C-alpha cells in the first residue's frame, strides 16, 4: 500500500493537518536523516523555524534493524527490557551498542549544526517530525529530549505509524498522523521513492529554512 510519492509529498500532506499551529510559538524538529525533508515542508507551511533533534536507534546486535531502544541528545536513553529479554541480549552487549551509537550521535550533532546552537525550546510548542514510525523507540526518546530542553508542549507528527505502535505510544501531548496501517513491515513500503537522505541534504534544508525565517 503506497501512500506517498516521496518525503516532500508526505510533508506537504502532513502539513495540511498542522495548519492550526500557524499562529503559535512553534519549533519544528526533523529526525535525521529521513524526517528532515518531511519536517522542512511542515515548517514552511507553518512559517516556523526548523532544526534537527538527533536520536539513534539501539539495534539488536544480530539484527540491527530491530530496535531494543534508542538514545538522544542530552544523555536521554530508552531501553525496551521486553525486547532485551526476548532476544537474550546481555547487559554488556546493550552497553556496547549504546557506546557506539552515542559516538555516532555526537558526531552527527557536530556535522548537522556546525557552529550553530540548538534552537531554544523553552516555553514553546515543539513539533517532532519523522518520515514514519515503526517501533516508536526513537520517537519517544525525541520527545524526552525536547522536554529536557524546556519544551512546553510536544507534538509528534508523522505521515505513517504502525497501528500496533500507535496503540501503545506515550510521551507526546498530541499525535498527528495520516495513516496507521495494521500491516506494517517497514516505513519504506508506504513510499514510491524512499531513497536515502544524506547529511549534505539535511544541512542544505536547514540552511534554506534558516534563510527563510530570517528573511
């Protein structure tokens, strides 16, 4: 079941569901990398500033695409103990994966915000945007990061989310989504074009969004 041509199409469709936020003090945050092109369209529609919120999935060592948790900026961490128990991953293996992903996360923060400070969240509504949600681990950590940095209200906005995940999703004050299919293998199945987003593209979109707001 294809729902979107690409991330730009998904972002424009999602933005129409968020227009009620236009007159509010909003910051739009894209989850790198794939969430940023979606977030760019949302920020443009709302006339809001755009930044990234950097999170990393903690993958099961022998099946990296299967999330056993996530980490985020500011030292945030979420480990799904039920997945750890189910897969038999040891505490040492969890720690090793976290250490590796923390190093990657910190390097990505430096690469995506070179010489630029994170936008202030204090007292503002933060809209966290990704290109889709499968397990929800990174989305929950992203919300925790936003609150740690002072967000007054956290909204998770995604084009598509697994129905099973939606039923148990917690942490956001509100959720906006376009589809919640029961059959969900991967986010990419809902896009015609789900080609990888590069760090260079993320940096370009952030620069363009900053010029748009300042201009």
